[in-house]
């Protein structure tokens, strides 16, 4: 079975905590589903081509997806074009204020790659508005981590059942 592949970047730990929770939920719900967690800076196009389901996870940086995830899309887009049609994907965004532009950016790229969204984007807003709040290590509320675990469980269970 191809893996549930998470392409992620985190600067202050919020997105990484979301990814950890997603992996925990996926592992608990469907232990036989392989999970591949790749930092976007170290991933190439093969990561997406080999994936059963893709999860993109990013902080909101300056009202956009992180530059590290954007770099991954820049490096791989043309290698993936017409080779990922219909591949299922989901999206995690850890935002300081809004996050919707980061979601729009990734969804627009995913549309160009003809990926198929299988879950609503999961957005966690930490309300970081000052330089100190923006730069501090993020600790997410249990309620938000539970949402991430639930998404991971849903994605892995869907893979185990052959839904996607």
C-alpha cells in the first residue's frame, strides 16, 4: 500500500504539533497503513508520486504558505503535472491571524496538479500578533490537536478501506 505522506514545514512548532497529532490519529486508526513524514525541504517529486494520500502542512507566514513548502511546489510542480491527477490530498495550516490565503494558495496549486481534496482544510489559528507571540514556540490546545488526530484517523481509515 502506498503511504499516507505528509509534506510539512514548521518554524515555531505549531504545524509540527499538528503533524504529530495527525500521525498519532492515523497510526491508531489504521496501524497497517504506512506513514511517511517528510520535511518539505528534503522532499522531491517522488514523495508525491509514491503517496497514496498527500497531506500538506504549513504555517501561515506573512499571509501565505511557508516559503519552504512553496519551494517544494516550485521544485516539483512540472515533474508532477499530469502525473498526480486525482491523487487525494488534505491540508493543515497553523496560522497566526487568518490562514485563509495560505489555504487558497495551496488549493490553487492543487487544482493545477489536478489533486483531489478529500477533507476540508484544517486551520488552527493561534492568534499570534506581536513579534514575541509570533516567534515563541507554539503549544496548541488539546481541542485543536484532537481535530488533527481525527483527520489522521479519517485519512488512514479511508486508505485501509480502499476509499482513497
